[in-house]
């Protein structure tokens, strides 16, 4: 503790320390540190896998494919926004709500709204995350 000096936040001057060295790595090297399924999920985030099989009207679903979002046209977005408005939810960023995600997922998959209404909350969260990422992610 001999070389310990107390520095107040106001007294800290980053220029005196210099640049903090950071190693650069390729994407391949960075991905080796992640579990293989995490990398696959990152590449195909619109393919949602359920934690447990989901029984809807006698049919078992292991997940949903939201890649249909890529084909949605402006007219369909308008219909999604109108349905969202009729749901009575108010949000300045509707694409980040569960309600909007369920409506968009129904439009993208062709599954009825009831399918998404009865899904467990954890699965809806996955769908909401994918829909939000789709609308706000960088291309």
C-alpha cells in the first residue's frame, strides 16, 4: 500500500495516464469465446426456440420463425400500428412493447393472435426482443 495515492474524481486527468491499451481481435476469435449456440442464435435471432414445447389447439410448437418480418410491407406496418392503437396501449416507442411484438409476430408468421396471447411470458420476452432488434437494429 506504499504506492497508493487517493485521487478525487475532480482531480483525475486521463491525459496523464495515456491511452489504455486494448487488444484487437477478429470476429472469429471473439466468437470462439462464446458457446456455439450463442453464435448461432446471434446469426439467426428471428428463429425463436421455446424452452418447452408449446401446445396450441392440439399442435405442438417448439418455436416460431419470425423471418417473415423481413417481407412485411408498409401497408402491413400500418395495419400493425392500427391494431396496436386499438389495443389501447400507449407508447412513444411501440416496437419495444410486448403488445406490438405479438401483433407483428402474428403478421410475420400467419399464426392467430391467440397463439401469442397464451405463450409463457419468457417466450413473449424472446419474441419482443427479436422484434425490437429487427426494427431498431442496424442493417
